[in-house]
C-alpha cells in the first residue's frame, strides 16, 4: 500500500489485513520501489500524487523491471478525470479507483485482480496460441510477431489473448470490458478503443488482423486460432 496520507495508508492496510492479506506500506515513490525490489509483492495499491516519484513513474518502473512486471497494480487516487484514468490504465495499471472510496470495494477489487492474475488463462495455461504471424505463449505470458518479441502491457496482453482465442467472432465493447477489465463501472468504452489502437501499433502489420466492426466492436480476422 503506497500513499503519503498516513490515515489512508493505515485504513487500507487494516482492511486488507482483516481480509487475510499481508500488507507492507510506503509513503513515497522511492520507498515503494525499494520495497518492491526487496520483496516483490503480488499486488500494489498505488496513489498517484507521491513525494519523490509520482505514482505514474512508480508504475512505469514496476513494469520495466523483470521481477515486478507481473505484479498487479491498482491506482487509488483523488484524480477523477478520464484522461488520468486512461493514462494510468495505458501505463499498465490493472484497475483504477478514485477517492473518496469504499474500503470494502477496494478489498473486492484487490481480490478480483489477484484472481485474474492467477487464473489459468493468464498464469499457466501452458498452450501456444497462434494467429497468423502472432504467437501468444500463455505459459510465459509473452507475445511475438514473426518470431520477434513484442512488449505489451498486461491489459494489452489480455485483450490480444481474448481476441485470438475468439478469432473470427465479433466481440462488442461491453463484452471486452467484461472479460478484460471485468466491466468496472468507472471504465468507459473509449478505453477499449484506445487500447486496441495501441495494440495494433505494437503488432505492426500484424495489427491489421484486428478488425473494427463499425458500431459494435472488434474481431480478429481469419480462421480459429491455432493451438500448440
């Protein structure tokens, strides 16, 4: 739990500990990164406005480090603007909750993110999934195009995996929100469009496999994805 407001840190830590989680706290960006380096957590609840380094910078550093790339991150912040939410999710956050907040809801969201991270589809599916030149290794959580690795955020990875698993089938924006983001009420359908655009860009020419179905959603072109 990372927040420079000690009352909030103590409140969140209390409710998470009550729910059975072991909690470590930090009040600055550098302290959070030091703690994550010493003992990588399963999940970080992260404020955006921190002394030393901002929450955005902490998130970006967590995603750069090999030992913390797979750590879950929930942003907990007073910033309520959609642009801030989109920026945080695009940087690799798994969820975004605004203050004031319900501690009980936060505990539920922590559980939901941890379940997603440890589900067979994201943790140890063990199968290679192929769609044209795109290969998704569900055991290693990696993606390559034509044999060359592609760096994706966790949300981009989940989005690509879903489209590849349902190749040839149209997925509406609400369906994608429900499956990838578990349909959180404060996430807008524009977020889906933004992530699809970023995913296409990272996939290069292979991004053309992701087809826009005007007025509805998206699908990955072609026959059903190959599985190894």
